[in-house]
C-alpha cells in the first residue's frame, strides 16, 4: 500500500514541535519507516517531529523525522 494522509493525525503541537500519530491497516512497520514513505506529508513534517506508528500487524514504534529536504522525508529510530 502507500501513505494515506487521512491516517496521519496531530496529537500535540507546541513551540514548533509536533507529535504525530500514524496508523496503517495495510503496511508493515518496515515499509512505513522506509525513506520516502511520508513524502506526501513533507509540507507538514519538520525535522525532529515525532511520529507514533502502528502498523497492520499490530506492531508499533516511535520515529523522529530525521530529514525533510526537497520533498523527501526520512524517519529514524529514537536514539
């Protein structure tokens, strides 16, 4: 499947930081966290934003927006 904008929601916003939630009924965590998955949301996502992710298999994770340049979004595991 592919990114679905209707599945991306803001949980909290403050001081230029946004905490997002994304739930996918069709994609696995590996696909969701691959570079470019969130490209459609590039205008809304900022570097250092966090995304709480739930995938189709019931797995979950938290990723930070590592890069957002030229419309390409990359997320990374929390360090």
